[in-house]
C-alpha cells in the first residue's frame, strides 16, 4: 500500500482526520449491515467444531476463482447501495479434512438447498454438506462435511451473495464525488490487508495465491476495469469444469450463453439480449441497459491485490506500440484539463527503470493508474490497476507546486516498485510486512530519482524518512520490523503494522544495507531473489540468502554474515545511541529511548545490541568504515587532537543517533560557524536533530542545541532549516505565555533575516520562482518563520500581496506554495476587513482542497477576540462551516495563543455537540487543546473542564490520559527556561 505516512506538514493533518472520519463511518454503517444480515437464514452456529483460530489450516490450497459482480450505483428502497455476486473457487485438498474454512464477513448468502454454498468434486464425487454457518469473530464461512475431502483431489465451492457498497473503503465499496453540481457514484475496491473477504468468499491470506477470472455487470455509459485487460474471448472458461448457472441476475455460467439464463432466485427478471462483442455483452434487465464485461485471467496472485472499478471516467494512455499499455483514469473534467498528463509522463520511465533494475520484464500487459475521489490512503498497489487518492494524483503539468509533484512522483514510484516486490514475490504472512513496504519505499527513492534526476529525491526523501523513523522508533511502544507470526493474527493487529516503522525504518535499514554491501551487490541479490521466488511467497531468510550469495560472489568482506547483521536490526525494536569520546577513541552503544521515564519491558534475544556500521569523517575527510560489534570498543583512529573534529554517520547511511564528548561538540559548533559547507548537508540536519533530542533527555545542555542553530543565518539549504524550524517553533509555542518569548523572537529574527534577504534577492524581489528544489522548499520555511516572529519585511510583503488580491479578487498572484503563510500573516496583521475577505473566499468553496485548508488556517490567525468568537460560533452552523471542516478549525485555533482561552471556553460550553459533529474522538480533542498549554492557570482551567466532563458524560480517567501533556510542558519550562532565557539575552543584547 502507498505510504500513508509520507505526507508533508500541510496535508498530514487532513490525512489523519480523514482516516478518523472513515473509522466513524465504518462504525455507523455496521449497524445497518447487521440489520441486513439478520435476513440470512441458517446463521446459528453449532456448539461444536466452531473455528476459534484466525489463521486458516493447511488443508486446502486455492487454484482459481471465477467471480462475477453487479454493483448498483443507485440506492434501493432502503437507501442502501448493494452489489450482488457469485464466486466459484477451485481448490485442491492437501490434507484430509471434513471442514472447509473460507473467509467471509459482511456478506448475505443465498441459501442453496438449505446451505450457504454448494460443493462439487472435479475428480470424483464430493462429500455432501452437513452444516454451514458464519463465524463472525474469526470472519469465516464454515462448511461442515459429512465425509472427508480426499488428498490431491480438486473441488469447487460455489456461493451466491449480496453485499453493501458502503462508504467504509473496505472490500467492494462506493466513492462519491460531485461534477457540475451532480453527485456521482463509482464502485471501487480496497482489499488490503484483509478486506477481500468483504467482497466475496475467499482464502484471504497472502500465501494462498490463485488465478482470478473477473466479470462485472455495469450500466451503459460506464467503464469496468480490473487487474487484467477485457478479454478477447466471449466469457470465461472455468478451469475446473463447465459450470451450470442459475444466476439470472448476473453470472450466466462461464461457458453457457450469457443472454438466456433461468430466473435468479434473488431477482426473477427476464434478460433481453441487445448485442454482443468479444469482451462486452449488452443486455437489458428490468428496464436497465447493462453491460457484461469479462476480463482475462490474472497472473497467480494474492487476494489482497485483486481490484475492480465501475465508473464513467475518461483516460489517457501511452502510444500504440508501447511494450506495456499504461493508462491514467480520472473524472472526465480532470482528464480534459490535462491533470493526468504528469502522472502518465512519469509512470512510463519509472516502469522502464524498474524492468532494468529488477532484470525482469513487467509481467502484465497493462498498468492502469486511477484517481479515486476521497480515497483515504495515498495509493494501493493492485496488480495492473493501481488506485490513488485523487487530490494527490491529479496535478497540473505546468501550474502545480513542486512539492505536489514530488509527492506524486514518490507515490507512483512506490506503487510501481510493488509490481515486483510485493506482487510478483509476496510476503508469506503479514508479520513481515516491511518486506513489502520497506523495499518498495527504498526502491521508490531510486525510481523517483530516475524520473526527476535534477530533484535529488533519493538523498532528500530518504533522509527525511530516516529522521521521522528515528523519532517513532525511539518510543518504548515501538515494535520490531519483523514480528513472530503468532503475534500477528487478527485483522486489527495486521492493520496496525502499516505504520512509520514498517515504511520508514524499513527504508532506513535497507539504505544502511545498501551502503555496507554496495548498491550493485544489493541489486544483484534482489534480482536473483525475485527470479527464484516469482509468483511465490517468502520470508526474510530467503532474501538474506540471496544477498549473501551476491556478497560472496563480489568478494566483499563483512564482520558477520548478512543474516546475522540484519537480524539485529529487523528482529528487535529500536536503535542504538552511538557515543564517541574523541579524547580516548572509546565508542559505546546503548538502546536509545526518547523518554527517561520509559520502562523497557520488551525482551530481546540480542539484549538490544546491534552490529553497527559506522561511517565517519575527520576534518572533512571520510575515513574507513568502522564496525561496532560489542557494547563498547575502542577505535584509536577516533582519538583526536585539540584542533580536529569528527562527524559520524555520514549522510545518515546508518540508523542511529550520535553523541560526542563536549570538546568535539564545541569543535562541530565552531566548524558550522566558520565553514559549515565542510560538513555534509544531510549531516548538518542530523546534527541539529540529534542535539535537540539529546538535550530533551539531559544528555547535553539545551543551550548547546540552541548554539548549534547560531550558524543558521549563513545556511540556505532546506534540510537543516526544516529540522531547526521544527524545534524552534516548539520553543515559540510553549514559551509564548512567558517573559522569555520576547528574547526568543528577537533571536529568531536575527537568524532568519539574512536568509529572508537571500531569497528576496534570489527571486528578484519575489517576482521569480526559485529553480532549485531546496530553494523552493526553504523559501516557504523561511517566510513562514519570518512572518511568525514578526519580521517587518515579511509582514509588509504578505500584506502587500494580500491587498493586491483583495483589490482584484479574480486574480491571485500569491504563489500557491506560500498562500498559507501569506494569508495567515495578513489576517494576523489586519482586522475585520481582511478576515471577512478570507471568509468570503472560503464560503465560495470553489478552490482546491489545499487552498481550502489555507483559508481555514488563515481565519484562525486573527488576533481579534470578536473574530475568534465569530469563527467558533460558525462551527455550530453547518451552513457556515461544514461538519467535515470543524476538526480543522479546532486544530488551527489551538495553535493561536490569543484564541486558546476562547477555544477552551467554547469546548466546555459545546462539548457534546462539537464531538458529535466533528468526528473527532474525545481523546483527540483533548490532546489538541492541551498540547500547547504550559502554565499553571491553563492547567487549572483544564482540570475544571475535566471534572465537568466526568460528571456530564460519565467519562473515566483513561479518557484524560493526554492531559499529562500540560504537566510535561510545565516541567519542560521549569527545567530549561532560565538556562534558555539567560543564553537568549546574551545572544540578542548589543555587543
């Protein structure tokens, strides 16, 4: 699946809240679905033989599925969107059994002779059915037989069912969008990780691969898509035997005439033929003009990769004669405006790059890329039919901001990487999910670099992923990349593994592996691995074996075998803090945890010790790689003279943090201030990140971390500024109610002013756009910080641009990348007129999704109490602020210190109404309003609020665990405020 965590700051919140909304919708719709299920006869389970395990037994191996679906794109009389379907699965018995377990949940079955299914033998007679029932807890359709299945014999199991095209984005579901004021519905799928069972009964585990024959019934003027191309043959051939049909509503049998079936037990209507082509059959049913589209058999693949869509989208495609047909599908207006062109332009070279990189041709005839409205995930790697979130996927070739294009390239590259790593060769079980996602994320950096070579995405994107992973993996609540199979059983546990550890730490350790075996050797090992296991399933040991073969063939010397080295990074959580004492050359490793209060009670067979490859440089010259194989060792080459300096983990090639003795920290600070370019760019970002994290734990002084930022007035690169900006804004937010805030702002103004002037000159007084990616990003960071600390030139720039827009609202010359910061600064510096103008723009609601967020954010920036109160009151009126926007408003206002007391009072007064409307969990709302509180007064106000809620809503203490955030902020100030204040005064006073 696409990396749901690879989003920039400006869209991360929207993605998170969208996910929360989807979860709430799932809960709401489950009530309706349960009512539908009550019609399902024969559901009472027996008192014996009920399957208690979530994993399927090793008694049956699927061979193929024939599945037919008819999605209804209009609601029925009960206002439900339904789909009807049938499935014939051919399977082989591998161990004698009288019980068939097949996954199924949220489906209503048609009883066939009193049972939920019909079983037929393909090599002889099949045992008769004794009893069938649905086991909801473990999500099975259970078929109890009168006798055993015979080993090595093949059978087919036929089912007929109805399901709901809900809004849950699981299984077969519907997506809704508006075009020219008309609401439209498409039917689409999301099977990963365990949702194929919600579309049809199947053996829904990744190792149980099969071939899929798909047929879709859909309205005229719509298009049906699936993993394969529409078939050139008139229908499917059942690989088991000819199937007699009784499904007049859709199926018609795969060899029989599809136009003259007997009446269906579900819909006893007559079908009238109207015409036929090789892959499409036109017919009329109950007055509806329909099409039956059959698709070529898929390659053998896992259930979670199956996909199908019914829509009225347009498309563009590669030129005739291309070795692989690549198509981009989206709503017709977007296609007509060319918003799919960039995706098509980049998908073509990326796919070709991977064919060369993997040394295996793309296995399918086509690769469809489709933009799904409202898709909660960034993308999904369905083999041959990749689904993408529409708002990210559709970009204007000429007008879209670079950041949006970079996200798109990374996303397309990630999904296409899966066509080999994940789809062709698949993990055996979800406990090794990182084997799919970590590799796709790592390789996607290479694919992105190939598609846009001037953007330097490999170094830029990889380093950001690593720094995020270091933050997440430092928690005592983290987990290893690979877990034991028995620890990953339930659908909920499986879903929880799609996180930053799996994606970003997976990327980091593979980047480290590439560095110590070389990229050429890693590529060679991957090629032989994919060749041996194509269309099969694997575990990490299989990969280590092939990489070891490549290492041995290349004659590379490693201190331990590849598997032994990597097991310590894959099978235990966390990472080491490497401490280097340059006075003695002593090197020490210790499990790094981000909180001194963290109790580490998760055991590790390696005792939280790693085999650590350490790259390092002395006085700007890279030294030979050093391996730390024990808890502590001495490397005499790292003992430095009084004028020497050392930096370890060059370009973040390994996954650890670094601490030094005080003398070496001083020499690093001196080097940054004298000639910072001598330290590699990525390491400058790493040094800032490490220093602030170590200061939080008291391992270095907080003033040391701040002193590292003193060179920033000479730094114009994005990565160091991005890390500094993150930590400096935390200082601003927490210290705002304190007297220290003034000196803090003065210090930031002093550092940001020269860089602001640099970009003013670079852009010819803001009339041109920077060409370098780092400048494009850093310009946004610098302007944002400059306006936040009230740099006069920045405020004047923002208000000038904003006034020009107000005077000529149809023409907005503010660069899209800067609109959020400019709008906010202008509203903060202005009054009612500016606020009303932004409000009118927001009400028009004709802008892009991102512009809508920028406008909501700008409205929250006002410093006028009456405007804050007005904004909050509007949240109670869905005609003013749509329900789906309330969570954004609350979050944005929580970050405005002027609005914080008004927000708290508002929530105390309207708590139940807001929680019900905003789809926020109670915990989320509490966390948002407390995350920036840092005074005793604020804590007391919140404690009063807490008591009120406990009385009104019968909430328990567990609902308020996040209130500890306020106390943590207070402790932070108590610990650091004097030290920081004294240092800031010394830095900002006239000398």
